[in-house]
């Protein structure tokens, strides 16, 4: 169990063991940032298998990947939170109005649409991406609750899942503009999508509905976009699209890029190699924006927005949920039941990629100005990045809610409430906010990383 102070109040700083998730799109072996951080985040027994793919580190209380106390691996963070919600959860949480009687933590106590219930309101992650994630979207609260009741096999919880992604890695090996993360987000402007139908015959053939395509090309509208998009995706699991993806990929590799921009040709080649014959190669390249982030830049993905991250290391944070519906880059047998819901749920927002950019700002409650804030338009979380170096080795954060931090560079001392914790790369700390007022959290670089600097990423609900 966590240590307590002399008056039996909970400790302020609690070191966590995290959960690691292995998916085929994750980076392999020690090339994965998630795997490299896991020795300190997952625990000392973790060993990297160079033949395995390591995709995500989860920090939070979601039952699909719950954190536990580092020194008491049998004790979940969730059990600590529900033992005293007033101390652990933000005042706005529904748990603050519930009984303070301790309740056993079980997998059935899943997050709900009420802001997480007895859970931390956010799920904080490290992602290491080697190839495209499934083409996906996350439901809003209403749809999340509906799916949980009607399709529990597709919905592990009843909450929504808006999220942000912050690029934190080095420039990619095939970076074209120095980017450290790439991905597909939202729909391109309608006229741009219509132009692809005029210029790329394989795309029209893949949709298989000339009437829908002709109507959209004449008058590009959201309804028309939904119709051609849906027609394309629904032909994916059956393999009907595969010949047209293969035909386009073959001509691009032969040097015939007629009708494609240089970037589109590059994407067709890259994505079709990752997923040969998959409908996602067309759905992403010609329908969606290609987003490129340099280190420190971020995206904001609201509920019901289509996206598919492609490559890089990122910090990801979301409202606590594991709800996702996929439509491509996944086994066809898993997609048939999801695609009709997926097509109906999307917002069909069609804008340039900059529409989804989340600006970085100086954190107003970082006393030394060494912390950057990524604050999306919702209540459940914000992400903070603290950068430390020679001559700038200290920071003080004044926070008003639960805080989880992971050291991604260097060795750092964290102090709060009269306690101190020393964390190396991958070390994760949960800071108990105490239920009222603000909590001062001091951070000091004790030993620089490979470049001499230190870096800590935080998720907070204020």
C-alpha cells in the first residue's frame, strides 16, 4: 500500500507501474520508445524482446490497462482513488457526490459518460508508431453509451474519447520536412477530394458507384462525401477494392504518377506497402489531410472525427475511454460490423489540416516558464511538457487537480507535500492533489539525458 503521513493522510507522491500494449503497428524491440521507457515504467522485471512490437504505455485507471503502485504491484491506482474520491478526483467529478465508502475495484466498474465516475478523468499514453494505425474514430458520449448497451462487443466502456497527440520524437528517417510525426486527420476540403475523383481513375473504380461519384464531383457536399466514402469503405472487407489499390500502387512504382501530387504518390507507395491492397490506402491518401508535426507540435481530435496516425513517437492523452471503431488497416473479419456505424458517426468536417492543430502555450502556473501547455476545449485534461537543462534545471508547477507525469529524458527529482521522488527515464509519478486548493510540484533536473537535458510530460485535470 502507499505510504501515509503521520496524520494518516495519503502520500502526495505515488510511483506507478504502468501497462504496456503490444499491437502490430508498434515499433519493434528497442526501436520503440515505449519499450525503452518500460524498464522504469512497467517495472524492473520487464525485458525487451527485439522480435516483438511495443506500441503504447498506458498511465491511468482504465480497466483495459490499469496502473498499479510500483512498490505494491497488487494494489491498483483505481483502488486508491475510490478509497477517497474527494482527495483524488477533481471537484467536478461525479465521484465527489458519491458515497465515500470504499468500493472494490473491478473490471466491471468501467468509465461512463459522466466524466469517468470513480476513475481519473483522463488516460495518458506514450505511443511508438511504426506503421499506420487502424483508420478510426471515437464516439461522442451519446453514441458511446448507446454502443455500450447495444454492441458491448464493440464498446468496452460508455464514455467519449476526444484526444490530443503531441510529437515528442526525433525527426523521422524519411522525414521530408524535418517532421517527427505524421498521420491522417479529418477530411480534405471538399473540392480537393472531388479533384482526386477527376484525376485518379482507380479511385473512381474502387468506389464502384459512378452515380454517387458524378454527383459529388458536380456538387461537392458533405452528404455527397459521406455517400462516396461509405461506398468505398463498405467494399473493403470483401476484397472488391483490392485490385484497384494494387493497380494504382503498381503504376506509381513504375513511375507513372499521372493525376497524383508528389506527396500523394509517396503516400500511395508507403501505405500500400504497409497494407497491400487495403482500402485504407485510398481512403487516407485521397480523402484525408496528411498532417506533419515537428517536435512539440500537437493535434486535437474531437469525438466522431476520422484519423489514422502513421509514424512517430507521441504523447497522447484522452478522456478515459478505450472506445474505438475501425474501418481499414485491420483484419477484414473485424470490420464488417463496425463500418456501417463508423460511416454514420463521423462529422464529415472538411478543412485543411491546420483546422486540427492544437497550439502550444506557456503554462500560466509554471513559475519559471519552462512548461508548455496543450489545453484542448474540454474539461477532462490538459497536457504539460516541462523542459529542463543547464541553467534551467528547475520548475515549479501550481496545479489544482490530479497530476500524472512521466520522465522521458534525464533523471529528475519531483518534490511536493514535503516528499521527494527521484525518477529516471520512464519513471511515472502520480501526484495527489488533496481535494482543495492548489498543489505546488517542484521539478529539478539531477542528471541530463543523452543530450544533457531533461524532459517530463504531464497529464492534469484542473
